[in-house]
């Protein structure tokens, strides 16, 4: 995992995965160094990722007071239970639905859960985190937030984009991605991750994007994109166009067999 810093208040714990046929996908977690420190998501659950070890290089887990889980998909919960053990004073910020989803695999300690819905706020000592439902999401329990002190929008999967190389996926800034490639990647990700977008009422969807324009974040911190500073206007314009993007149709069995044959031959599927 790579570590990127945004000022002195935010650390990005960056990871990525190859997605055959699509590119490379960033997988971030974050540390917000508030008066009551907040860890946002907990990375991948793959055994070689060592999330807690990486986190410990930027903050003592015992100092963590809040763990904000943007939603309970496995690329967000990988280090969750290890962190709960290592951070005995931390509470888990999540939703009623997310607690139910996670409890089908492993029950959460309910005395450490803090339920928070979109539209509500969390005071973390020196700032207020304002919870909102991102316009694009793949899990109905998704809740992002806006930090009114740093001007950062933690958007969960929204604004994500597969990119062409591991170097771009693990980079310190989305500004390294060419504008046209960023737009194409974000529209592709919208179709992959939120396929319902092609069935929504356009006016209602536009209304869900409007609060982001009013928020006017200085930084957009998505799970699936390197940190984006100063790019919010163009990125918001892009996701506003998501209903008109081409639907994504994934590989079928024949395509999978071609990919596997490529691996067996020592090749890399494109």
C-alpha cells in the first residue's frame, strides 16, 4: 500500500487491483487527523495487504476514535475487525442496513456501533462531518461525508474510474490522468458499478447531483480514484452525464476462456 498526504490533515492509504479487460482500479482508505481521528474504510481483505501495519505507520490505532465505513463491501471492510481490536476506543460509524449485511458473516459489537444516516452530522472535535448519499453507489448502505474544515468530500465509490496502468492507479493525484481518459473512465465505472443509472428519471438524478455542486469541494476523495484536488467541477459534470453513457456488458464464458488461455500461455489479457 502507498501513503499519500493531503496537507497535514488527511492521509490516503492507497492500494489497487488489476481488472482484466478494464484496467487498474484504485482502492483507497483514508485517515482524517481530526481532534478525534477518523479512519475511513479499511481496505482490501487480501492476506498480503497488511492494512493495520500500513495504518500504524501514520497513526497509532489506539488514538483512533471513529471508523467511518462508507459501505460494507469487501473492498472497504478488509481490515475492519483487526482495527476494532487494535483501536479499543473507536466507534464504528455505519447504518442500520450495513450492520445487518455484515452480521450475516460476522456479528459486529453493537455497543461500539454509531448509526448515522444521510443528512445527519458527526462532531469529531474540531470539525463537523456531514453525511450524504452519493449520487452513484453500488450498495444501498452507502454514506459518504463532507468535511467542512478541510473542504474534502469523501465520496465512497462515486467518482471512481479504472485507469490504464498500475502507476496511475497508485498515484498521488488524479491530475496525472488525462482529462479525456478520466472522463471515459468515470463514465465506464458509473455503468459498471451503478448499472441502475440507465433506468433512473433524469430530473431526479440531476437533483441528486445538485448538492455536490453546492458543496463545491476542494478535494474529492473516492475509494476508487487517486485523490482529486481542484477537479470537482469537471468530475461532477462527468457523473451528471452518467445516464447517457453506454451500458456495461461484462465478459461472457467464451471471453473468460480466452482470458484463461492467455494466462496459461504466459500472456496478460487485455
